[in-house]
C-alpha cells in the first residue's frame, strides 16, 4: 500500500493536525501518512496527537524549515 502525502506547508496550529486527522479517517488501518508542515508547533502537536489517538508516529524530521512526520493509522478496535 503506497504512502499518502499531505502537504500542509503554510498552515498554522491547529490546522495541520486537524487536516491530518481527517486524512487518517479516510485511510484503512495500518496505512501510512506523510505530513509536511512549516509550523514549528507541529513538533509538539503531532507526538501529542499520536499519543492521544493511538496512531503511530514512525518518524519525524526537519530540513530547511519543513517538518516531516511519518504516521501510521492504528488498527481499528476489535
């Protein structure tokens, strides 16, 4: 299953997390979502969001002011 890319550069809190949440709702369990953002607050927001929702934060990085987050949608409850 290919990763989904969500480019949220230029958006500020809380829009990156809200839009990522909407995108994840449309993906099957286990799917991966790559998010690109420029808001420094996302470095706190995405780890907190994943801890609260059960989605996995597989990786995060920053290069030249662009923050990249690799998320994996949680398995649905049985």
